[in-house]
């Protein structure tokens, strides 16, 4: 046997004899005076999976079910009890979190030993556990522990305890670093705060990362980072910071359209909200196929503690609170802790500048929820709310319609003035102003009412877009069964989705509501009064004809795969607008006919002149 075979056999036997995990000395910068010959190891236990909580419907006190792995003593899966996934054939409890690559939520990833220039990989180590304990009040607890060795002797013991209370979205996690060495030690921890959050929006990836900060005035402000943008630099670490460096870090969150996983390091001082012991917060995003918004992007959010100096036989506690649940405005407002920490800031109104009208969107959402208490169908609530808003804004809409119709009748005269004073803009504006004044028309009335209505419509649109209340909420039992997804009258074969462009446009289903919406928009455009006479301005006539077809076609393209709640709102608003325009125009027409009726009709014999009435002859006596 030659020397190479002997060496290979030696390494092979050594691999099976020693199954522990060694520290990575290259993951930290080397210090000026490093101890030589120091080896950091740990014995790995058997890989096991534990389940905390339950999604079973019978006698279930848990809001979610946690699957915990001994690998890194982490949360590998989370299933929500009260929310189902998007499987139309066999809906199951929503799997909000899962393992992404080798990353798990709340995994202790590294034990940092800066004096030794080492970082021990805790997420590759299987921790030991004695199992789950349950108290009489249904609180469930599980502890994991790992003993780290230095040169074969006990050095540091890590203990991690999870506590789940009944009917609570908050998971408590306590990590204890115990110094078993004969002298003080400097150590820190790196933890994965969140990983593997699922995608909720079928059309676009609304996932992202948010970090909460306490401002100088005691408010909470949030720095937000979009997943799609972060994934452009796949694998690169991005620090989670606020542009105002004076603001104090509070928590970090991984979010999708409807849910959030918010990890809050608990301050050592119970009178403060600010955890001073967090040294670094960062996120890494990964994109497997380098195609934006393809759904395979994901994020790993990390927290790194400061370096603790732990005396011999002493310990250091690091406590985390992890919120895993819906972006529910009522719950965030009613729970004191959530309100103090500003969790409500994770709710995104991304549709149509929704954050600009955040307060109004919340007000509308609250009003719709109160209406739902009396009419338990959010589809009906949307229609009623649109009707109420239409009635309230009717006077403004009527003024706008009347002004636009008057403007359309003045189109020929306005065109004559524009042609006559084409080379004198100042005189043109003067003459047009005189014409409008004589006829009692204010051009601004055609636009101002619409501008006044826009904040309400945008806020309403945003509220329906972001409200967790609409997720899974049905309108009809046979159609529009989920207001947060497309109405899906029936589904196409999977081959249709693979057709270039067509598959991306229509997706997997035939959606009837957007088509009906396009028809309603066409009718609305058809009834809309034009501001100029087509006969006097052929170019304007051509533009109006194009808009008549372009607007409905574009809206159909943009909204075909939109959530049915949004389409139902736009459909109700458009249909109400068509009916409102019809009523207003009928009223104007009847008013004009009544005004003309008081005039004495002309006759052809008098050449168009009005016939004067003759005075009655005096009374004759016979």
C-alpha cells in the first residue's frame, strides 16, 4: 500500500470517528494576538423535528403551527390556522414560512469569538432537545441546547427556548450564552431573523424588508427595502439602515402583501423600547434564475449582537419576540405592544400612490369593516360603499358634467377663435375667456371636481388592495369566490400558460369580470361629452375615437389578472358612473326642452319672425 492510499484511509477513518463541527477561523478578521492551537468544536446531535402549536380545527388554541428543527434550533416551517393557501382544488393551511436553501427563521447561525478570530457555525450543528412541555393554561415550551468545546473541554453552553401562548401571534425566543470556561470570554451571536416568506400577490412580488426606528419625537418610522430591487444584486449583503442616523433601531420585518414576520430584540432595560445590544442588521436576497419577479427570489434577514463580555460561570441572555401573522390594522392598534412599536407601519398601500393617502385609506377600510358587521359580505360592502361615495359626490359630478356639455356646445365657436387668433396667443385667450364668460361656462369646473374626487377613489382602491379582510373573502358562491384573487370563471389547461405573451397576459384562468369592466368603460367613454366639435376639428375627433377604444383595451390588459375585489370596485364605480351620466344628461336635456317650450314656435309664413298678439276688440253692445 503506497503512502497516498494510507493517507486517504487515515482521513476516511478520521471522518467517521469525529463527527463534530469546527469553527471557521476565516469568517472573522484575524486579531493582533491570537492564541495558537485553539480548536473550537461541538458534538452534533441527531436531527429531529418538533411541532409547536397546531392547525387542527378541533380544540386548537394556536394561531399557527411551528415546525422546529434541531439544525440551528430554528423554525423551519410555519402554517397559519386561519388562512388557507391558493390551492383551488384542495386548500390547506397557508405555509407562510419555510426553509430557504439552508436558511431557517430564528436560526442561530454563528457564535462570534472575536478575540480568537473565529466564528463557530451554529446552523450546521444539530442541537439537543428534551422535547415540548405544556402547562395547564396551554402554553407550549421547547428548549434546545448545544455545548461548545475549546480544545476538547466545555467552553460555552448555548440554550434556546421557544414559548408559544394560546391565541397569540407572538412567539417568544430566549437565547442564553453560558460561560463554562475558567476565565471571562468575549462572544456574540448572529441570528437569522426571517427567511423563506411566501409570495402572496399573483401578479407582482410585493415581498420586501422593513426596519422600524424610533425617531427623536418618539414616533416610529420605517425604512423599506423592496425584494425585487434587492435581488438585482443577488447574494450581496445590504445593511438595513435609516437615512437619519440618529434614529434608534427597534425591529426588522420580512413582509409580503398580507403577512409579516417581525423580529424584535427585547431591550435589557424594561423601561425602554430600544434594544441597544444589536450591532448589525442586514439582508441578503437571492435570485436563482436572474429574472425579475419570477417568484424564485427570496431573502434572509440577519441580526448580529454586540460583543458581550461574560465572566466565568456567568451567562448572557438575549431575548427576541417574533410576530408571525397578518397585517391587521385593528389588531396592531388594539394591542398595546404592537401600537407602541409601530407595527402598523408594515402595512403597504402600494397601489396608485396609496401611501400618500394612508390616513384616508385606513379610514375607508375601517368604515367598510363597520359596514361588514351589518352586511357580512365584503363584495356587497364594496358595491354599497361605491354607491354611498357616488351619492355624496353627485353634486360635484353633476357640475362637472354640465360644464363639459356646455363646453362641447361652444366647440365650434372656440375653434373659430383659435383659428382667427392663431398668431396672437394673448388675444386668443382673451376672446376665449369672453366667450366662456358670456355663456356662463367655467372651464376649470370640468377638471376641478375630478381632482377633488381622486383622493377618495385612490384611497378606496388602496384599501381594497391591501386589506387582509378581503383575502379569501367570497362574493358569490359560484363566482368571485376570493376577492383577493382573479374571479376565474373557469381554468385553462396548463399548456396555455406556457404560450409566449398570451400565457403571461391571461394566466391560468378565464376572468369574466375584467371583460365586463372593459365594456362598461367603453360605454362610459361613449357617453362622455367632448370638449370640441368633431366636425370643426378632425384631429381632435380622431384622438377621441382612439381614446374610445384605447382606454377600455388598456384597462383590460392591466386589470385582467388583478384581484377581483379591485375589479369589482372599479366595475361598480364605472357602472354607477354610466348610470349617473345618463341621469345627468337626461336632466339637462329635459331642462333645455322646457326652456325652449316657453318660446312661441315660429311659422314659415312669417319668415321666422315672432307673431305679435293682437289686442282684443272692445265689447260691442247690440
